């Protein structure tokens, strides 16, 4: 199993680099006091973000009391700090700079040149989006791709690992000028953020995203990729308008036959192999988005359905044999439980076949 991030970052070596750079620009910095504060009884048990928050608080306790003076020191060391430790710098603004927006907002933009302030900007956006969004629009025009990405990523309504933005879930219109600027950005890093922002919006406003997608799609390869990635939740849900946009056929004449599992029972940790025949009963080639679903047994006795993609391709008329494997190995993001599981085959958003599997402990 891969080593957890909390055991990779915020080690003595990386914190040594952070504190050495601080001391180089602020000789009064008390490194011994800092490390004594950091290494408390709860340090090893903290998760990654808790380690970041704690480290930031320890910096606050060892930097000048003046927020402006402390911020100036952190800005001078920012170009030399890498990894998750660099997130302590915008986190310092989030934790201690919400009473001085005139200093804090430009600082968040500056720190994003070297890491990202996508998490730290959220409380400011939640309090006063009308004051913050002009900064995001300005950063969307910056030459630095990190800053342009931050302009989109920071205002995502449902950014993972971050506080949600209920106002933007309800009304995403302030976001739209930012992603409009960046939809055809030269940087794939930036375009991916635009697509993720679009996907976030689609979960609350599918018709709005479809209107945007229909307008953007066909402009060029960059915007086509953004639209496709931004509509992934709508495609998984089988939204007919999204499927039509990307040329997927009506599944009425596409059928699934002979859906078979390699076994009827499988132990947790093993791999299931299954196969089926896809029949294109038309006289024309058909563009098909092929997926399978697993209704996982939960500890509560209920089931939870997940969708997994098999392929997107054009099938000529006739019969086509498809084989696929699915692992039931436990992961950090999914624990398996014994009981009946259901395997379904979905063609262009419509389930065409289903069989059951018993998973044993």
C-alpha cells in the first residue's frame, strides 16, 4: 500500500528547509521554539491538513506579532518553499489575515505563483464574493499559469478537501466570466481546472452547463476536451442532452446478450472477470458509450451504485464480444462487505443487462 501523504510531508527535513529560509530573511526567528511547538504529543497522529494547520499556528507563534510584518517575511521565502509545506503560507493568510483584506487578497495571489491558495481563498469568497471575484478575474489574465489555474480552482463550488461555497452552488453566475476567459487557455493544467469547475456546476445546474457546453463545443480541440471532461457527471448519469451533444446514438437498437460472470461467488480481494455480447441491430455504425455499474453492499445492508467506464467507440452492425475485469480489493477510498452485489451493463445511459454476484469475506 502506498505511503500516506501525512507520513511523506511535514517531516523534519522539509520543515528544516522552511525554517532555515525563514531565518535567512528574519534572523530573530527562533527555530528551537518552533520545533518544540510543532513536536507536541499529537503530531504523529494528525492527518495531513491538520499538520498543515498546526504548523501554521506554530509559525504564527514564532513570527512577529504584526500581521503585516509576518506576511512580508513569508512572501520573501515563498519562492524557495516546495511541497505541501508551501501551503502553510496561504494558510497563514486564511487563519490570521481575515481582518486585513487589503493585504491578504494580494498575498493569496502572490503565494499562488509558487504553490496554490485555492483552499485559503474560500473563507474570503464565502464572506464577500463581490469583493473577491474581481481579483479572480484579474488573476485569470496573468502570465503565470499557476495563478490562472488558481483563478478557476479557487472558486469551484465543490472543491475537494475544501469548504464548499453554498452561494456559488445556488448561483454560479459570478464564476462564468472566469471560466469563459480560461476555456481555451494554452495550459492543460488550467483547462483541467476549468473542466472540473464546469463539472462542479453541473451537479446543481445541469441545464446551464449544457447551454455553455453546446456553445463551446466545436470551437477547437481545447474547448472540446474541456466540455467533454466537464460533462462527465452528466454523461455518467445518462443525460440524453449530454449524450446527444457528443454524438452517442439512441440505444434503442443496441442490445446486450449473454452477460456472464466468471464465477457466481468471489472473495473480497479477488478480481472478477465478466463478458457479454454487444449487438448493434441497425444497418449503420453506432457511437456507443459503454459502462458497467456495481451495486456495492454496504455495512448497513443497503447498496450503493458506482459507474465505471468500459469504452467509447463506434461499433459496426453485428455482434461484438466484450470482456472486462473488476477488482474487489479493499482500498482507502472503498471498503467491501460480504453479500449480494449487482453488476449492470449501461449503453448510452440506459441499463441493458444485470446479473448478481455474491461477495464473501
